[in-house]
């Protein structure tokens, strides 16, 4: 019987092959760590949503030529992780309406890589 790690690695390879992305390296543990941060800092359903959006942002950055795969993925994971961690720091003075610490456009790597400012690059 396969371990959970082996199953996830096999599943990752199958997904990459199905999308014709065999050359893309995915750090499964890093993605799972981001999912954990989002689940614990925001709400549990934020985990798949966060990882999907981070992956989409990384793909857009790579596809538009902003950065290679590895750089785009690391930048997107970093932005999502920081935002999720900041989200946990809600303003207790406003019941039921969290205030995200440091909200606004998020930039990575001093202007390179994906950002959350409507898909535009920072310049």
C-alpha cells in the first residue's frame, strides 16, 4: 500500500501530465503548507481557494514572461502565505468584519513576479 506522500506525488504527476505540464516542478509540501496556513488563518475552505489562486497567479506570471516557473511559483506562494498570515490579524474592534492588516496591492520580489493588483506588473 502506498503512503500518503507517494499517493500525492503520483497524483501530482498525473495532473501535470493531463495538463501537458510534465516539465513543471511542484513542491507538494510547500503547496500543502500554504493550504495549512490559509485553513488556520482564514477558514478551512480558504485552503483550496488560496492554492488555486496562487497557482493561477504563478501561471499567469510565467505565461506572460514575467518570471520562470520556479520564481513565479515561489513568489505566488509567498504572497498568498503572507496575506493569509496577515488576515489572521483581524481588528477586534469591528465584530464580524475583519480588517486585513496591510491590505491593498501586494508586490513580490521588489516588483517582479505575480502581484495581486489586478494582474498587472509592478513598475
